C-alpha cells in the first residue's frame, strides 16, 4: 500500500535572476545540493539586467519543496517569484468553463437564441412553468452549494478556499454522469441566509447538492430546503458518504465473517457524515454502534446542547459506555472515522477485535495511515484516491443525481439511497471480492449506469418520479 502524499513529486520554480551577478549554474547547483533534479528550463522573459525562468524540478526522496526553495533563495542575485506543482498548475484559472451548445454564426442564429425569438420561449415557460425542465438548463444542472464551513477535514476555511473542492465536484459530475454542475460558494454561514440564497437560485437548477456545510446547521438547512423546494436537495457529506460507506461495510463484514446486527461499530466524528452513516447502519439492522466526538463517547447518561448528539445518544451505545476513544474502541469490530486526520493510533487498533475493519475516511488526511497498521488490520479503507478501497461519496453523487434528474424526481428519498448503495455493492462480483477490493473503483464505468437504473426504479416505486425516462 502506498500513498503519494500531498506534495507533487515535480515542482516548478519561477525565478528572477540578476543577469549581472548570478550565473545560471549557481542556481542549478543550489537545487542539486538540496536534493532536487532539474529536468526542464523555460525562459519566460529575458533582458540585459535580469531574466525570468521556470525551472521544473523533480524532488528526490530526501528533499522537499521547502528545502529546495530555501537553498535557491539563498543564492545571491536569485529571487524566487513563485513555486507551483502539477496540482497547482491544474488549478490555474479554475478547473471548469461554460460552453454554448451551438455557435452563433449569423443574425438569424442571434435572433433565435436571443432577442426577439427567445421571448416566445420565455412566454411559453411563463404559461407553463414545468416547461423550464425542457427548455432551459434546469433539466440537467445541479448547484453544488457550500458555505465553506466544513471543507473536507480542513474545517471552516470559508467560501473562497472552498471553491477548488466545489469545482472538483462539478468536474466529477460532468465526467462521470454528464450532469452539468455549477459550484456556488456563499459568503454567509447564517442558516436563514443560506436557505434564502439557495431558494433564490433554485429556478435554474434541477437539483441541489449541498457540500461541506458543518453540523448541526447542515441538518436544518437540508430539511428546510427539502420541504420548501420541489427539486432534490441532497447533502452529499451526509447521504453520499452514508451510501458508499454502507456498500463498502457490507462487503467488509462479509469478508471477515461478521454481520451488521452483531458487529460492534465505533463511529468517530458525529457531524454531518457520522450522523448519516449511523442512521443508515441502524436502518440496515446494526444494533451496537458507539459514537464518539470531541466530548468523548456519546451516552444517554449525559445531555447535550447539540440536538443531534442528544438524538444520537438516545439511539446508540446500548451498553452505555463512557470515556474516550480508548474506551470506545476496545474490542470493537469496526472503526468508522469521519472526524480528523491522525487521531487513531496503532495501539487503538491493537485493542480492537481480531481481524478488525478500519475505515479511516477523513480527508485529505485519514484518521490513521494504512502503512501503520497494515500487518494487524483485516480490511482497511480511506477516502483518498491513492490507496486501495476508496470509500468516497464520488461513488454515489454522480449516479444518484443522474437517476434523479432523468426521472425528474422531486426528492432523493431513503429508498433511492438504499438502491444506490445496493447498486454500488453489486458492481463487485462474489468472485472478485477481496480485502483489497471491497468497493469498486471510481473509474468503473458500470457504477453510474447501475446506480442510475436502480435509483430510477426506486423513485418510481416510491412515487416521487415525475417522468418516465426514455431508455
Ligand atoms: N470519504 C468520504 O467520502 C467523506 C465524506 C464526507 C466527509 N468525509 C470526511 O469526514 C470528516 C468530517 O466531515 P463532516 O462533513 O462530517 O464534517 P462536520 O464538521 O460536520 O463533522 C466533523 C465532526 O468531527 C468531530 N471531530 C473533529 N475532530 C475530532 C476528534 N479529534 N475526535 C473526535 N471527533 C472529532 C467534530 O467535532 C465534528 O462533530 C472530514 O474529514 C471529511 O473530509 C469524508
Ligand atoms: O470531497 C471529498 O473527497 C469527500 C467528502 O465530500 C469530504 O468532504 O471529504
Ligand atoms: Mg464533502
């Protein structure tokens, strides 16, 4: 098992060299001395006094971006202008764009897509608002809405910093399910203001994917929007995560000879994801779930100001355990982490039952790195793409929205979520299932189609579909 880490292995250093006092060789030598290997040089600007170059440098195992930058900056006459890596370069100018479906080539085209002809289409929609689904982008467009309050496990980093994640989700929607998704990061964390903003933009969208909004506000925001809008509103960190977790856990339990009803399951991080995962496991028949957050094990013997924690304490922890993670995890069959990076230790895992299942799903840094417990864990999964068994909501949200949009569902309900989980689990055949393969790859082309098909069936049988899709 190997993760690539967050630093790219190749970096690009933009340097300004004082042409009179520094030779290029000195810069190259400084990079080499710090463990870097210069593999390309691009001249950006040249002049009599100074030149600007982009140096592409491969970072050796012993080196780091910081060491190389420091070594280079220490050379007299060298000014380090910028350091980027392949990841940053991929983000230059953002990751998505909007393109018209047809070009406007002449006056005739112009008068059809725009004034005066467009007015006839506007009038038709005014007379029959349901035509918005057929005559505008509403039919295939989802808003990915965040307030930046719980971005991955990075926490409350605000709406500007949340944008790269939301753009990424939009890319995944398009690539995997051909859904046009638009990232919307709101500059408010006020519940009422978020509800009003989403309701205000809803006319242009066929669905709302709420993303990275922290608990407990996310519960009220989602519930109110579900009640007040007639398009699906789906908090991805709750339900997308729960659907994928459920699919992966069923397979892991099967492989280790356990059942949901008898396994002791510890859920760490009782926020958006932890709450929804627990609800889905309870609905599936789990009976021994213990939840833990910063305040310790949630137990009915205490009372909590957070109403969701109160609910949680009343519906879990049948043995009324108390204490911290050490007390919660002793003898547990399953650990589900949706909290923060690095909080689980090898000693914790050693204290679990034999052949334990550890799903360390915090992003980007899991609760524990697989290499630390490889020899003692039964089944291991993370939320990341650079380890085996990626339990990530990307396996759910493209397909579930594809299905919901195609049958014009008014909501995404429990039946549709369960259908999505069963679809994801079903993509792995019995003979393929192994400890390193409990959940299909994001790139498995059958996932979206299978999720879509079963979600549409579930929407129809539960009476929330407004349209019969063609195929
Ligand atoms: N793999 C996936 O698909 C996936 C999906 C959703 C969320 N996540 C990850 O799960 C984590 C939580 O996301 P969320 O949307 O539920 O956020 P959230 O803010 O709603 O909830 C996080 C909860 O974790 C708790 N927590 C933080 N540090 C803790 C600690 N040291 N010990 C115990 N509890 C702690 C917080 O108090 C909070 O209740 C993030 O790291 C996120 O990246 C992963
Ligand atoms: O964004 C991800 O990779 C998954 C999830 O939505 C998260 O918040 O961590
Ligand atoms: Mg998220």
